[in-house]
C-alpha cells in the first residue's frame, strides 16, 4: 500500500482553506492531518502532528514568513510550501532563504498543486515559473555586491553537469536517468553544489548559474 503524504493547511480564509483541504483529501495518497489560520497555529500543528507537507499562506495573523524559522527550529525536517497571492520578489526571496521548499501562487490548478506537493515531499523545490525573472533580478543584485572568487570554478565536472540539468528544470530522478547515476548520488552532488555556491536550494543555484552565464 502506498504511503500517504500527510498535509496541513494554514490559511486565514476559511473558504479557501476548506477548498484546498477538500481537493487534496480526495486525491489518493494524500491525507489532511491539520488546519489553522495563524502563525501560532502553524507552529503548534507542526510540533504536534509533524505533517510531511505544510501548505501556508503569507498574509495571516502573525505572518507566514515569520512562522518559517520557529517551525524549522522545532521540526528541522519540516517541508513548507508557501501558497499565496503575493508575487513580490522580496517575499519569494525571504521565503526561500528562511527555509521554505516551494513558493506557489494561489491561481494554481488542483492537479498542478498535487504534483508540487508530491515533488516537495520527494525532496524537490519549486518556484512558480512566472516569478523566476524577479528572483533572478534579486539574485543578480546580491551577486553583484558579493566580491569573491568565481564559485563555479570550484565545482567538479560532474557537479557542473548536474547543475546545468537542474537549471533546465529536470528533477533528481530524471537527472539520475540521464547521467546513469543513482538518485541518491545526484542528491549527494546537489548538497555539495549548494554548499560551494552558498545557495539555499536548487532553484537559487539554477538562478545563479543563469545569471553567471548571462554575464559572460
């Protein structure tokens, strides 16, 4: 029997929250284990129920972004997906830097949301495609201020191969198939890539690579 992905939904709009829970609960392999409407409730639910995935809005009492750090302090392995209407570059960057694994806009369809939940549960990260340009712009400004040797020169040939495939949008599983590697080996390479680039997740690493390529 397939192991279920346990999900908690935090949003201060009851109709939206209930709609998301209903849609996801009807999908095989998903189980709703908690719901809330504030930062404090989000922290309590993660501490008590330990969901595999926390779907959380930004705009709510206490603030969704403010909830990320205290949640991860209590449950370091917690996977957080921000589900919001905010398209602000600062919100995207802050969410990712604080530890969110995905940033999704509320206009997303039910099938796409289900696939993103599965991706994040499997260890992947995700940012809504329409926000990539803003994220790239912010990263360009940050990298322009940082004075340090070219971090890409520190990557091995294999790590560069993996990073380029990540930038093309491939998952770890697909990268493993293309390079004839084990998926666990790809994850090992990604750990080294993120450390060498000073990136917090694969999306940021991909954006840094694209920015570096554009500047050459």
